[in-house]
């Protein structure tokens, strides 16, 4: 839902900051004050097209900023996380329209694409006018709406999975039928399979060899130096040092020589110990020329195979499987076609069984939906309107073998027609309100906006519209631009939109009303002027709306 809306330099609005709450909010005020401009501003946050004509006169840019509570919108949170955002409870979305034609989009003050904003907020806002252009008039969405109402998620998933299995097999057979090979092709495939088999590749092998090669390169310099050191010690120094130490130790044991004898002995064994340590390090390196050559040859082979068969060992092994499948299809073409044909028949039988089960659930469940819609239409005083769900068999698809379309007849004796082709008007707007009372929560829509859908009605019908909007606000935040007191009286929160003229230019102002101001504005809407009788009637209407 929308918690806060900020608008600056947008059409007639100079600077407006509004706080919103859950429930039903009504926007009231004189005609031409700019109530619908507010709706136009909100529509920019659901990625509607922007134009420089929306920028207020003498301003360089227009700003529309909305802060949304996304705590219960799993879809929005998922999209934001994938885009690298920390998902807080409140997220701010901003659109700036520049006089140069440039448009800037931000989420939490970070510049993003318009498509990302649209994807995040796609289930947040539904704007409804006298001719709704959203999901209810889209025939393709009717099957989804019916299934959401009937809670067929598990059956839908099973049907989709079995359809995909069947289609994959069909494509495999079509590919086999299109393949034509001769004996030389078969011989070439056998050669490639043999070459891959002879390479004896193993997944992860290349990475292991590359790591070993890296280690080899890092110790190669030390290895060569150690070899030279040990060779020098073994060839000449070892025996010379031993003989020197032996001769020193044979000197007389007088005080003068004893110090030199001890120092020489310590030096000799110290050098010997150091050489032993170096020798152990050298032996641990274990870098034989044969192993090094074998490692480099193996890496060269892997690179050559990658150039021919794939970018990785996994792709090379997959290529081998594909080649073996091709050989199998060539060598046993008829048997293969018969075998896959049996698999296709079995897969389609499984798909048909699940699709028919889903269809049965739909055909039984539509009566429940028809009755639910009828109740709402009655509440809206459309007692002669008839709504029904038409289900017809169609070609197989991921949603089954049903084509679903909402049908409506607005008057007694009138033939049912597709909802998408029904003429616009006040009655259709009430019909849409009735449908949204059922489908808004199912679609996960958080804010529903009605822009003067009550035009041309009055009295009991207006009261019915107000009550239905109030009812809808229990499952979604509801905004309504209205000129009717019975509709406005049903709202929980009220905003007064007015205009003023300064320096030859009209300016729109919006303010939240307190209880006293609400009663006064209801009296003006009802009677055209503020009188004591009008105020008393407005207060009675307001209190009666609180009770219903």
C-alpha cells in the first residue's frame, strides 16, 4: 500500500505531501480542481508513460515520489532482492520528468530502469476508470482468475509439468524425423565418439591440473636452486668439511684449541642439519620431468578437445551423449521412432488425465464463482445483470485444455456477451467494482484506485457503491475520486482538493480533512451550499455510513 505521496511541479500541483493510511480514502472537491491529476501522478509510479506536458509551467522538472509498504508483497521483495536491494518494510520510488525530455527513475534514491520499477510495483496499484483496461478485460487472464478463485495451484502445476514432458518428447521426435544421415555421417560420428572416449576425460580434472601447474610454476625456481645447492654439497663440500672437522678434533686438548674444536664441531653439524632440511624440502617437491611433461600434455589434450567439442569437460561429455543418441537414431531409426511414439502417447495420456481432472474442477467451481459475483452485483443494484464463466475445450496448453472467458449481460432479456466487448458506462463501472470485490485480494493487489466511476448515478445506487468500496477496503487500500456525498461518506479518510489562481495561473492544493471539515464538505456536495439543515443531514449521512 501507499504510505506517503510527494508531488512537485506536476501539472497544476506545485508542492504536495500526503500521508495515507489503510482503508478507504476519498478525494473530494469542486470540478476542475485537479483531483484526477493526483491519479495521473500515482500512475507514473506504476510505470505509465511520462510526458514533458506534465511539467508545471516555468518549472524545469516534475517529481512524483511514493513510499510503499511492501512487507506483505513477496513478489516485490523477491524482485528487489534479486536487483541487489535490502528489502526494508518501506521502499521509496521516485520519477523525475525533465524539460529536456529525460526521465529519471529511482528506488530508495538509487537510479534504476523503468522496467524494474514496473516489475516491483506490478501488484501494488490498480487504477480503475469507467473503462477498465487492466486484468479484468484481458480474456487471457480469465483462466488464471478462475483458477486463483478455485485454488487449483497444485493441479495447475501438475498439468503444466506433464504438458512440458509431452511437448519435449514431441519436439524430440520432430527433430529425429528431420534428421537425414548417410554412411559417411555415421562413420564420422563413431570417430568423434571414439576420440572423446579415448581422451578419458573426467569432470574437475582440468581444474586439478591447472592448480597443480600453478603450484609447479611457483616452486620451479626454488627447485632448481635446491638441486644446485645439494649437488655442490654432495660433490665437494661434504667430504671436505668432514675431513676438516676430523683434523681439528685431533688437535691437543689444551685450553687454546678446545674453543676452536667446539666451534668447528658445531658448525659442521649445523651445516649438515641445514642441508638435511633443504634435502627434505627438495624431496617433497617431487617434480620429475616425466610428471611435468605428462601434466602439460594432458592440459594440451583437454584444450584441443574443448576447441572441437565444447567449452568445458562437462559440455564435451554431453556432446558424446548427443553423438551416441544420433548414432542410435541412425542405426535403429524405425525402432527409435516407434519407441518415442509410445513415450509420446503415454505422456499425452498422463497429461490428458490431469487436464481433464482440472477441467472438471473448473466446470464444477464456476457455479460458485457465478453466485459470488451475483451477490456483489445485487449489492450494487445491478439485479438484472447476469455474469457467468464460459468454458470451452481448446487445444492442449500449459493451463490445460480449457478456454475460459467471462460473459456478461447487463439487462433483462439481453444475450450474454464477452466482458471484453461490453460497452462502457456507469453500469459497467459498477460491474467492475463488483468483480474487483472478488478478485482484488486473489490477484494480490494492494491499492485500488477508482477515478469517478460513480458519474451519472445518485441516491441508493451511490450509497451501494460507497458500501462496496468500503467492503473492498478490508482487503486492499482504496482511493476514490468522487462527486457524490454517499460515496464520500463511506470513506475512512478524506482529502479536499481545491484550486486557486495566482499570477494568471491555476494552482491545485490538497489537504486532509478533520471530522468537522468532512461534514461541511459533505453538506456542500449534497446541497451546493453550507446551511444548518445541510450540515445536520450530512452528519446523519456520515454517521449512518459508519454503522453500515
